[in-house]
């Protein structure tokens, strides 16, 4: 697939200082806008490539570097050191400041007259849920493992969840909690997939068949809810 060549960093003016965001533009008319929310590893090359893939599918995509208020410019690898550093930065930033940044990203896109959805991965998957409940944005959560404390918050827009059947951080009973608390949401479970099954730069996590199916479901969700 040819990815959009029109991708670059922009700056968002947030309540917590300037935050960079990787913006990717479609080559033709826009189908709407997607805020792409990072894993704990920052707005790294993988997340930027996901944003560019959304642009190639016809959406304006914006991937904010959520850690900028606490660690500007940080991008982490998938080794143990990167995982530990990412978890520390996630905790230092916190959910509230992250939601503030997402809100500013959405405002930036709304000012352009675009309908906005959110897609998040891992930690970003839990943030996508909060973008729905707190900001009213249609959202897709891929393997968000930190959503349970917030499940009593009512949905304010359409919601889709993707889970790997073999994800040790999201056991079957937790998936059932999502279904029970939000029966109106679409919940998909992928046989043979573990955590981070969309991370195509990580052979330990990537599960191509599940990733492709979840991607098509996500694109269909966005096309339906952003038109």
C-alpha cells in the first residue's frame, strides 16, 4: 500500500504546554479525521506509520506525542528498558492530562470542519475509551488493558473494542466485563492473538491475520461514524 507522503509534525497548544503531533493527510478528499493514540512507547515510528496508513485509507490522521509535557520527544523501543520507561512516563503523565491533549487535538480538527474519531492502542486503547465517555468521540480501542477502572462511565458515542484471545493483560473475564457494562459496543476477540497484535514491527507480538481483520473493521467503523 502506498502511504501518504504528506506527513509532518505540527504543534498543539494544550493546557500543559506545546505538544507535537504527527499529521498525515490523505491524497484525495477526506472521509473525516482520526486521532491515533500511542502505546506506552511514545509517538514512535510505528505509531506514525499507523497514522499514515489511516491517511492512505482517506482520513486526516493526527497522532499526538502524549509524553511531551513530561518527556519531550521521547520514543522508546520494545525491550525491557523501553517498557519500564514507558510505564513510568504513562504514570507520570496520567489519564487526566492525556485526555486534555486529546481534547485539544479534537478541537484542532473540529475547527477545520472535520468529523473526528479516535483509535488507540494498548494504553492508547484505554484513552480512546475515555475520549468516548468524556469527549463524546466515536472510538476504537485496541487491547486497552487499563480500562476496567473506568467501565462505569457511560458511552457518549459509538464504541468498538479489539482484544487478543491470548492477551495475558486482558483475561476473558475482563473482556466479559466490557461486554456486560457496555452491551451496545462492538466487542471482537481474535483467536491466536496476544497483546499488541497490530504491532507489525515486533515479531513477538504481531498476529497478521487478526491485525488485518481488526483493521478492516476499524476502517468500516470510522467510515460509518464519521460520514
